């Protein structure tokens, strides 16, 4: 596919990095410093304005299958997508990244009537992912598949947990559930029956809702008080608070900007709003950090989010979460003590990747551990290599595992004798380097 990416910042660069080996990628960027980084990839880079018709034509928009606008300017992204639609007679798919609530009020939405196939708000996507994790106190990641029929939760295994030092084959998992992966330091383990779970591991559990609820009991250490401190009242913080309020969380907000505080206090009653700096120890002490289920730092500064999280941890916070804009810092945050560090980039990257892989039946993609692994939701098709034969006879890549098969309304945790049929929805956990091999089985 010929793909045009407008904007070579953090999102655009990582999109190009993920796509250029399998597709013809062209980047359009105005900033000279950003262009230099993009030129490190094997892609064509054009210096110019992505909303300029001449520049779009130079990038080959007439033959493009996808145009993605991910600059830091909402209006430029929207105009660029509209221009691409006009130049191709609606023949190319367009995706625009926007941040302003004037344009979007949910993480991902269709906007075909106004010239865009998809509009994505990374900030709202991040807030929703944080909300899902906060809804499961012991989790470090939560994802839904097949319209919520299948749930995936990542847990951190602590000393004293019932799973520690046990062989997987000795653990009696609830029906319709399984462990898909173990993250141990920098390694990803696709587990077998003889693998052992150790303290400090992060385990990915997948299965139907009822089974996952049972598994949660292995990791819950106390009753949830539903008290959360949010530091930062920008787009992410505001939307996160709105979601938490609907589930009756008791929320305290610390925000430095007085006018923003006044607006939030007026818009969101029953939320305690404190005007101040979230890195101020006196303020953190006054809000009774040890009595909170979680402290979530979502300012626009990675440095402030890290400092606030570490201070909260020092003051006795049970769980600290932080927003990370520079995604390469995510693992660093978690190494120094942040329980959950989350970037807004993944939602945008995953949605674009899904758009380039529809031919293989991919419905959704979830990236884990900073692009080291992915969970794919695929639809099996008539004639593909994966269907109508026992899984043990399918040449499945070693770094991947079929976690769940949804046949109609039945959820199946597969074994070697399981057969996949056309139209089944299949959840596959895979190391990043095995994704293309997995795709081949579903073509």
C-alpha cells in the first residue's frame, strides 16, 4: 500500500517505523530537525505543508491507499485529510489525529460525512485506558476484545501471591481462561506447562469476563475504597474524571492553573479541586495519599509526572500511574517505581496499523510492553491456512500463541485438537517479529 504520513513527530515517526518494511511510505514534514530523524528510516521524506495540494500530489496522493495526518495541529490534520479525499475522489482512506474537544468527544470516531474515515484523539484514548486499569485495582493493563466478550488483564505478581514458584501445569485456571504471556525483566515468555511464575513477573491473563473476575481474586489485596487523586486537569485529566465520576469514584484533583480549576469545579460537581502544584509535598501530604486507591499524574510534562508519582509512592500511595508523552521513557518510569506508565501514542499507532491490515481480517491490535509484543484480534476466513484443521497441525510461529477462539457466542480456550472455522474470532498473542507470520496464516 502507498501510505502518506503527514507529521514526523513522535506518532508519525513510529507509524513510519512500523509500516515502511511492508508498505511504500512517504512522510511530509515542515520542521527541519524532525525531518533529520525521519530520514533515518528507509522512506521518502518531503519538506512541506501536508495540507498543500502541490505537496500532496508530489507525495503521490492519487495512488495512495491511506493518508494519516498526525501533526500537532488539529486544523492542519483535518484540512490535509479533506484535501486528500478531494484529490482522490474519495478513493483513499484518511485518518486525522485531533486533540480539541471541539472536534471530538470520544477516543475514536467515524467522520466520513465530513471527509475523514476516522478521527482519533490520543488524549481521550489514554484517559479511557487509564480508567479501565483503575477499574481493576490490581491490574497494570486492561483490554477488551470481540465487543467485550473476551477480556485481557495484565497483573504484576508480588511476593506471597498464590502463583509464585508454581509450575503452570499445577495451576487450576478457571474455565475459559489462560495465561498468554509472562514478562520477566526484558524477556517475553510464551508459556508452557513447565514454566514457573516468579515474584516480580507480569502475567497476561485472557478469557471470558466471569473467568477473569475469578482470577482477579488471586491478585486483590484489599477492598477498593474508590478514592483517586488526579494530578493535572488538562484534556486527559478532565475526561478521566468524567469517566470515574460515572462509576462513583471519590475524586480529588490537583491543578496548577486557577482558571482551569474554576472551570472544572463548575463543570464537575462533587469533585474536590485543589489549585496547586502536584509536585508540592505539602499538598500531597494534605490530601492523605495513603488513603487513596491510586494517584494518577497526567500533566503535560513527563518530568512532573515522574516526580509526582515518585513522591506519592514515597508518601505511601498504593498504586501510582503516570502519563508519558515520550514513549521511550515508559519502561524507565516503571523501572524506578511507577506502577503503570502509559503513553497516548499506542492508540493512534494501533488504529492505523489495523487500517493497513484489514485484508488479513485483523479487527484490533493492542501493543504491549513498549512495542515488544502485540495481541491481535483476527477473523478467520474461508480458504485461509488456519481453518478446518487441528491447531497442532498448523505451522504456528514459535513466538506466538492462540489464546482464545470465539465461535458464535462460545468462548474456547484452545488446545492442539481445536479447529478454527471461517468467521471465528481468534485472539493471538505474538512477539512483534512474528506478526507477519501470523498474518500469513489468516490470509
